[in-house]
């Protein structure tokens, strides 16, 4: 006899309080923050922590330059500015991502041009990029979504053929590898988020910019601090208070940077634990009809910022939409104590800012640059299909381990084994 579903009053599969939160805060993390507070001259810690983090992340990535900033969006904006994007230039990005990917382009008065995703990795589809290239295109901005590497060989080949720059959005993929190299080490520049939920976490907000190119680095450094040339620690003695260009205040704070530096020491270990958890899920969830698990292409080593599951009603002989099946199963799983959710509800080009060309107002940057770029939801069917048919299993991160993953599998077996009863719930 099957266990009674929690939505029908049965016992939860995952007990209350069983799931442990991310980021995992250790005594080493607390000591790193305490060291900042204990400094005799705390103002010097701004330079010490920023420089320390820049050196350590550049060394980890194997690149020459890193600039710590206050968000992943700021990091991507530094990339856009650093490679020399100008008003009216076009940058190609995937239709499925967090909208900050596009915002970083708009912040520089440039035009985002969207390409649909491919249905295996959910990253940008290289096969559709060339059709979107125009005389105004200056860069391609792939996103390593959910911690899964994009197809960088194909993207780099297109960029080389058309003399385009490549910016990598690595907000969700710290430590992921593509054919043995870290994501973020392929293009001219890369931006990473260290927002609290990310695989490399600040506990609050933050970001990192990297490049191997000195000119790109210098342009980005100007943007990071009001367009001024600043020598950290020598502001009083040497700062000109002369803006050489339009800049922002994108500097990060010393406490979050100290926390990131401490977390970085455990990044590879934590990523390995995520991979172990997610490999276990994939192995066992693949045995459940109607459930689709992540596919890992040859040469890709993902880090699973999110674990994605898809729903296929056809595999169950059900005459319902994938969206209906997903929504009903999600409700049943939540009752079982399994945290699931959706992330993006719309492809980015379907959001109001693009549909109504809000931008800076009066249709800028489109109208003020005579842009004819259109944003039609029907041009991104795979992104729409993905959003309708997939959800996320949360908390696959350490310190949660295989004990929790076993409960997740048990809950999915329980729910999918009674799918008719799940669909009947109003």
C-alpha cells in the first residue's frame, strides 16, 4: 500500500528543520570577519580585503586581472565597458537568464539582442547566433546557467569568424569547467556574482570581474570608481578628483570580501559535494517515469548552482500540459517538505522593459540609436518551453548530504507514484 500523500494529510517525507541553509558559515568565516573588525585602523581593510580577494580570485582562475565589485551586475557592466562597447552597439545574449545580464548591456546605452536556448544545457544555442549578427553587433555574452557550461568552442568560433568579443556571465558557475578550463577563462572578460545564494557566497551582495587584457582592465577600473584614477590606500595623497569618463560607485565592502576569501578556500570542496548530491539525484530520479534530469554534455563539469528537473506528461500517458503537471507536482512536493520553485517566469525579452522599450525613458537606448531590434516571445520557443516544464529542487548544497537527497528521491517516488491523485487536487 502506498504512503498517504502529505497533501491528503499523510506524513511529510522531509521533516521540519531537516534542511540546512546556504551559505554554510564556519568558525573560519567568523574569524575572517572578526579580523577585519579587530584591525587597529579599520579603514585600511577596504584596500587589504579588496586587493587580497583580487589576487586570490585571479590566481584561482589563472587570469591576470580581477576587480572585486558590489554585485554581479556591476561586474558584467565592467565587462561591457571594458571591451569598448558604445551606445547603439548590439550584444547577443540568451533569452533565458536573470535579467541583469541584459541590464548590464542597457547600463552602457547598448542594445541587448536575444537568442533562444538549446534544450540540453539550457544555455544559449550557438546554432542560432549567426542569424542575429548585424553590422552593429560587437559581442556575444553567453551565460553558464545553473552552473552548466555553455558550448564555448562553438561560441568562440563564431566570435572569431565575425570579429566579435566574448563576455562570459559566470554568476552561477564558479569553479565549473569546460574541457578542463574554468568557465570565465575563455572570453575577453567575465563577470561573477557573489550574492548570498551563489556557489561562491559573500553572505550578502558582491561580484567579481576578470580579464587577461590590460586595456580592458584599465577601462573597467575607471568605471568601477566614478571614472577616476585611484590608488587604493593613497586617496588623500594622490587622488585628482578628476573624472576621465562616466563611472559608477561599484566598489565592494570589506566584510563581504573577507567572507568571500574565507569561502573561496572551500569552493572546490563544496562544489564536489554539490556534484555528489546532484549525481545521486540524477541516478535515482532517472528511474521515475515523467521526470527529466540534467544532461551533462561531454567535456562539461557543472557545479549545480540549481538542480533542474523537467516534467514529461507524455511519458506517463497523461493528457495534460507539462506546465499543469509541474505545478501540481510542485504543490505535492512542497507538502512533503521538498523545497521546489521557479526562478524566471518569463524569457527576458518578454519582460515589460523590452516589450514596452522602457529603458531610460522615451524609448532610449532603442529610439535614440535608431535601433530596429524586435522582442517577440514567439522567437524564443525553447526558453518558453523550459520555463513551463521545469522547476528547481533547492538546497542541494552542503552541508546537506546524501541523507537529504534520499528523502528527495523518496518524496518524488511517492508523489509521481500517485500522480492521478496529485492531478485531482484542486
